[in-house]
């Protein structure tokens, strides 16, 4: 305990005994009560040793008591005056007839601000105390927040490293200052311009005497190249920095800056010369936790909501420098090429499908009390962020949102999903309410290849979110492009990619002058499709050296191009451009070119740009030929099997009464729609193309008609025919007519498609009262309003044609337990809409998941059979 007691004394508290320390192990701050008690004991001891001094102390105490009495009288008068002023203000407000809101609102704002400041100050003080203490004190004082090496056996203590950091921290100050001034300041200036806040500049930067603290170190020794060393550091910084800045003529400062996260350090390449390591790559695996306190005139911004503008910008700029896929490279040996450290090295691409959420918290307040929410989700993979659309007024949103993220470190990186309730407010200010979060380790996705799961939201009272994640490795084989293109065509989502392009811009030579007798200030703009990137600006040079790498997701390498444009910063004039067709890269060895010069167009005759390019095809790590029985369950974390779609055609005798001549079925491996004759299904084929569904619809005389009948799918003994003649002469088993439907399910997109084609032979009981039929659909169980679908009304018709298409976002596990309720009604009725007939269909038939789905005639049954 000697180390512990000495450490606490250094912080400023007394030296506790072991019993006292065990009783106060939940706080690092000194105990004032303990100090008073110890002081009284020492005073008693001094009285016994020196009676004269004790008498003098007694007289001093008496004099102090008189002073305290006078202070008590002053305090009483001050309290009385304060009460009089308070009552007077209330009386004055009532006398003037003002609204009570003028009194309550400032009080509420003042109390809220004070509470928020108090919590922030307490949190920062505890963090500072933790940063100053050693591991032993942290363990004893904060048993619920132990360092990483306690929980993970492969994470080692590194007190020796913390001592070294403390020794070199004054020298590291200079490096950190230059990094902030050169890299972060220009980015913050540009970001604040979007909020009409100009003139941002750092005036003074003092990082203080408290160095960062490393909680633990993990060095990887498996599955690592022998030319590199990889280690993870649990970094925690809560220093006493003092940073002053000016913004729009106002002076302010940042104090109590804190940052906490996992930093990965890669040492490579290993060389045979001192210092044996060619360079470093330093980066955060995931977005770190950042907090700070604003001081000065801009302290007015340090209110919950308004301070989010500056806070958000600083976090984004830190992420843009050293949060994956961004890295901070440091070259330690001049013989190491910049390409080996600065060119991006992605391990793969993660395809993310945010399907839906359920049972979210209600954050909006309506007139009658709690309303619903307007939820949206933000997906974060390192510094990459994606935002879904906002679904208004619901706690069960269905987003069906797709995105793709580049992954640079499968071990350690996470997918973080944050759900918010959108609320109107000032742009850039966080007005939205938090609905919870969910995280998934990327290593679990790479292990299984694909995951379809419901996640329980953290930091929320209740709520679930449905995610589907697919992992793609990177292939240098040109032959893999065909399978990638077929998969994207199957998904029919235009934003999905088939390849990843990596570009490293080394330098340019012999750039033309943008102004007379002056060198240009060039920067380079790169674009592939809708994504645009930009290099840094090199001042006053015609031979800029950028040494920056970029990555682009490519939809189709056969059609896409890489656009390059060199621009002068001061004039905005173009200094040259280049268009590179990516199909040419497909013909190169290993689909790459390294450190090659390219002549710029519309530039000088000798103007060249030196760059490297690498194209990699997205490829599934495991086969996708699994059967439908292997479709993963979406009811928990166990759903990690390979998702696939197979054609399941059951052979059964075709009824002679309804048999028709058919043509051969469509091959399930084809992704092109069949050319059809002019018929009633042509409009449906076009409609499905608009919906971007991957189902193959054939004409009336192809595979849809060729499917034989199957056993009954309903619970009421109605024969369901698996073929679809254009008309039917039968009125059904109950004489209420028959309805023609197409039912199909996309496993890839988790969508159920229902097409209501037509109804034949509705009975005409009264020639003067011809029905006006329409169709209603519900998904069971739980006849909710969200599952209701309805066709248009067809006037005066016993054989109406609807050709209406409806969609439901639903998972595999929910599909097999669901039923489809079809109700045919007529709009002509004195009291509501009379029901003509009904049908209930179970959706657990495997043929629904086939590419063709099920297209058949179904008998309408009386409503009484379903009661």
C-alpha cells in the first residue's frame, strides 16, 4: 500500500490508512472529512504537549466565535434582503400583468445550464484525477472501470511506456502543435464557412504537462506479415491543455480537452538499417470519444445544442486525419517509398442493409400526450458515415436502406448504428432525440460471410433494429467480375458496387503557370461516379508532391471512368485534366499500374502526373449455392448462414380440366426479363422494373403457366392451381368468383411482392346493381394498419382487371409464420362496403422464394368461413 498512499498524496489528499482506503475506494478525489478529522486529532495532541499554546488557541477560538457571530448576522441580513428582492420581483410581475412565462423561462434556463455545467465539471475532474494516478490507484478507486489489461489476458500493462511518455511529452508538444496548425486549422476553417462563421485561427497552443496515458498494449503475433509489427494501444488523454483561438473577431479557448479510444500502430516495413523500422501508420480503429470545455467570449456557444456545431466539426477533422480509413503515416527512413505507407490498403468491403426497426421509443409529444417518433439511422464504420431517410410519425420504421463501407482492419473495427428522432431546428445543432444504438464487430461478419440479425438497442428503454451484413473480399481475378455484376443485377439497387479502385497520387511535373510571373498553387480533384476527392494544396510550385491515396467504389469497371483535374487555388483555373477508362485497367497484370506517368490534357506539352492505381473485384468469401433450407434466421445473433435463392419446382399431376399447353420454363440463372407479346402482363413487367425487384416474370405462355398444382396452402381446403390461364370459366367452389395473384419473395432484398391481376366471374345477383369491386390485403397475424394494402375501385364490373403491385418488407423468419388475407369488397352498399369473398394464404411455401414466385387462381370463399 505504500505506492498507493504516496500516489494519493501527490494528488493533494491525505495519506489514508488501509481501512480508510477500502472504505473510500470509489473515488480518487481527497476526502475533506478525513482531513478535518486528522487535523482535530493532531490539535488534541499538541494541547497535551503544550498547555500554554492550548490556552492561546482557546482565546483565538473565542475571538473567532465572536467573528462568526457577526458573520452570522450579516448572513441573516443578506438572506432577508434576498427574500425581499425575490418577493418584490414576483409582486412587480403581477402588478404589471406580465405572463408568468417571463419569470419561469429564465429560471429554468439558468438551472438547466448550471446543472449541465456541474455534471461536465465533475466528469472532467474525475478524468483528470484518473490521468494523474497510476494503474494501482485506478483499480482501487474505480472498481467498475478497470483498464483493458485486467479484462483481456492478451493485453499487457505498460507503466514503463507511460513513464517514457511523461519524460518526452514536452518535446512531443512541438510535433502536436505543428499537426494542429498545419492540418486541423485549415479544415476547421473550411467547415465553419458552411455555418457563416469565418476567420477561425489558433492563437496559442499549450498542451500542458499531463501526457496521454496508455491503459494497455496488445501486440499481434498471429496472422501478421513478417514485414510488419501491429499493436493496439488503449489511449486516454485528459490533459491540462490551454488552446486559444479567434472566431469571427471573438476570442475563445479550449480547455480540459479529453480523448479516449483504441489506437493501432503499424510498424512497417522492417529494414536492415537503423532504426530497423521504415515507418509508422497510426490511426484510431473507431471514432474516439472526444470532450472539451469552451472558455472566453465564445463560451456563449457552450450550451447543450449550440456547442454541437464546434464539437461536431472538431470530431470530424480528427476523424479525417487518423480514423480509419484515414491513417497518419510517419516515414522514419528516407529509403522507404511513400507508396508503401500512404497508399490505402483495404481488406474488403462490407455491404450493409438497414431493413427496419421495431418498438422504438416515442419522443414526439402530441396534444393527447406521447406521440410517436420520426426515426432515422446513422451507420458508422470508422470515419465513414451513412444516413438513412427519415420515416415520419412511426415507431416501426421500414428503411430498406443499402450502403457499402470500405474496411481496413477486420480485427478491432465495429459497425455502429445510432438511431435518432428527427426534430426541426437550427442547421448543425443537435436538436434530435436519441433513440438508442447497436454495434456489431466486423470480425463476426467476416467469419460468417453474411449475417441477418435483430439487435436490441442499447441506451434505450426498448427497441430492436434489423440488419443484414454481407462481407466481400477483394480479388485480382478478372473472371470474378461476371459473378459480381450478376449479384448487383439481382439486387437491382443502383448504388451497389462490383469493384474497389485504389488511387495513389504521387506528384506532377511541369505544370503551366496560372498567372504571369507566378508559380501556381495546385491541387488535384479526383472523381469516379458521384464520389469526389481532393488533395491538399501545394503552394507556389509547378512540380507539386502530394503523396496521397484515395479509394472509390465502382459500379461497373467496364463503363466507369476516373476523372482527374488539376486546379490553381488562387485563380480557380484548370491546369490540366485526365480521363482514364477503367476498362483499360482490367487488361493490366493484376489489374494494377504502379508509379506510372500520365500526360495531362489541355495542359503543357510535358505536363505529367505520376500515380498508381489498383482495381479489385468484390467477391464473396464463401459459395452462394446453398439451398433454401440454409436461409439464416433473423430472430437473433445466430442467423449467420448463407442467404440464397433456389428454384423449388414440385412435380405433381396437372388437372385435366385446367391443363394448358406451355413453353419451357425460364432458366433461374438468367437475369434478363423475357420478351413478351402484348398482353395484360406487359404492364406488370414494366411496373416490376420500376420497383427494381429481381424477380423474373414470364409471359402467360411460359414458366408461370407451367407450374403444376400443389397441395392446399389455405386452412379451408381450397385447391390452389399453380398455372395461370388468361381467364377462368369457373366461379370457384362457392360460386363467388376467382382471383388471380402473383406472390414472390426476394431473399436478397427481404421483400414480399404481391400482384393483384384480376378477378373473374363475380356473381351478378341484381342486374340493376352491378358491383364496384376492389381488393384489400392484410398480413397476419396482427391485422395492423401498416400492413393494409388496397387496390383502386373498378366501376360496374364483374370481371375487373387491377394489375396492382404491392410490397412488404419482411424477413424470412417472419414470412414462414405469416398469412396473407385477401378480401374482395364492393363499394356499393348502404352501410359500408359489403364483402364479396375472402381468402387466406399461408406464406410458408418454398416456391414463393423461387425466382418466378407463385402465380395462380384462388377461389373466393364466404366471409363466414374465416370467422
